[in-house]
C-alpha cells in the first residue's frame, strides 16, 4: 500500500495501479474490492488531470485571440488596449492557467 501511495504521489500511475492490484491480491482485508475500485478511479482521474494541457496550450483559440489583440494594440493602442486587457484578464482568472 505504501509503494502504491508513493507511486501515486510521484505521478507514476501505472506503478501505482500495479501496487494497488498486488495489495488486493495479497489480502482482500488489506484492500477490499470497493477500495481498489476507488483507488483505480482516483489514479485514472489524476492521470487525466496530468495529461491535460494548461494555459494557452489547452485552448489554441486563446493564443490566436491574444495574438490578434496584441497586434491590434501595436497598430492602434487606443483601440487595442481594451481587447488585449480583456483577453489577458480572462486568461488570468481562468482556473489552472499557468499552474504546473
């Protein structure tokens, strides 16, 4: 169980699942089927979360809108600052933007 939890915390999801399976095979009392299923779900959701892109890579349209706003700001600062600041604020308030 300890090896499974350490592997899970380190992001080694395949190892974590293998260790959880081994713990269940050794003793159903140590890791009952219901807890094994919960561990599988937890590890799979962590795997999906780790695989998601963050920031501009998660939303390619955001990168395009940001580039267009920045170019508009360069061409005409009076007309470009409002859209650029709105896009930057939207990206800044988005959950997980820039987090690693």
